[in-house]
């Protein structure tokens, strides 16, 4: 397991004994027995390392190849830092700032940590080569402000003007020529969406916000990343029977990010005037409640979604109609959600602004 320096629970409430159920048994089993598809992973109960775990997922899964991912992210960071000023101008502005002599070392370290811990926990089935690809993709994504410029305003697989990104494209396509184009387009679509769709601030209902959040979320990238790391080339028609589970998955994924990132986003709003678009703020406004109450409400809402995910997953299994690729993709979604909670609970990106979250060794 990759060492952690932070651990926190933004809501501070846990599942009661009466509410606990035996859900997602394959996750629990993966701690002690070999589960097909997780050969490149390690499974564990986060509570054994002191991480608050207020969820019905009995375990989380982490990629074994996090060291290789760290090496890849650092290599890419150094390559960008050593690039010409002209090339830097075509790269994400956050990265240009992080590469300058007077930049914050803290920012650089946070970017590298996030580039590794996010994919290694959310997409834990990666082999060594794909763990490296995922770390590089996440480094680019988290510093994406100017990434779209690298494609010359064109979508698809057109030649890129930026040598470094073009090199990454070749690396992805060499490793996976079938899923690779979808994965790359997912990166570019996420970047383009965030650049061209200004955030919406107010909502009439929580359902309205969830609809916005799902559309704003990087669904195409997340789906392609799951296919790439699980090595499952599943078609759109094969995903269709999983549509209900998939919607619950994306909802849980995005709202978990809201819950854990709220304090960071609030500080950014207070210090830099950034827009605060977050489910916690939506609940505060709709219900006239405090941030603490809104966090508890959202936590309970996530528990309810977990019950629905379990029921949907079990229902799909019980039909006996899914093929191996569909079953692996369905299970992968659940592994991703458990990993997202572990990542969110332990990442410097969110936890560093929360008092008492640092682990004292």
C-alpha cells in the first residue's frame, strides 16, 4: 500500500450498527482470496491504517504499481519543466507556473501526488504500463487550462502542435490501439467542456444539480479509463444494460468529490474569488442549513445510493444474462467508487485545508 500522510472524514458521522449491511462481498473477499481481474492490485480495509471509513464498501483496492506511476508522473513533469518557453506556452498554465523558478514547491508536490493517488486508487486494476499512462493522463488533466490549445482547436486524432502531448498520444496508442483513441478523446472532451461551459451557480432542486453535475463530470474519460485499466473492450450496446447502475455510479462518484472537496473549494472562493459549485453549497441554499448539516445530509444520501448500487449490481448478476466483459465493467465501477472514497479521504489536495487531518507518525 502506498504510504499516506492525511486522513479525514468531512462529515464526521458513521453508519450505525442497525444500518450496516453485508454489501459488495467480492470486495471483502478480495482481501483474503485472489479475485480475477485484480492481479495487479492489493485489497485492504482502510480502517486498519486509521482512515475513517463511513461507507458500506467493506474494502478498497489499490494498484500495486504506484511506484511506477510516481516515476512516470515525475518524468513528465520534468520533461515539461525542461521544455522550451515556446512549448511551455502551449501547455497548461498551472503547469507553467509550477515549473517556474519562483513557483511553490507545495503546488508541484500536490500536483504530482494527485496525479498518482487518484488513478492508483480509482482504477486499481492497471498493469505497470497502464499505471504509467494513467499517472501521466491525470497530471495533464489536473493542469489542463491550456491543454485544448495543443490540438489546434480540432477534436479527434488530428496531429497535435505540442510535442510532449503528441509523444503521450503515441505512447497510449502503442499500448492500446483499440481503447486508446477513446481514452484520449475522453481527456480532450473533459478539458474542452471545462473550458467552454461556465459553471452554473444556482439550482431549483438537488435533482437539477445532480443532472448538471453528471453532465459536467468527465464521464467519457472515466469510462474509457475503466476499460483501459480493466483491459475490457466493451461496446456501447453492451454497456446499455448497465445504464441504471452506471448512472448511480457517476452520481456517487461526483457527489463524493463534492463532499470531500468542499472545504478546499470554499477556501479558494474566499481567497481567490473562485466559483463555489458544490452539492454542499446547493443543500445549504435549498434547505437553509449550515455546512455541517449539509455534509451530513449528503453523506446519508450517498449511503442510500450505495444501497441502490448494491441492489442494481445484484440484480444484474442474478439475471445471468451478462457476459464476462459486462460483469467486469460492472464490478470495476464498484471498485472505482471504493477507491474514490479512499483517495478523497487521504489526498493532500483536499485534506491539507482540514485541521487535524495530517497523520502524525
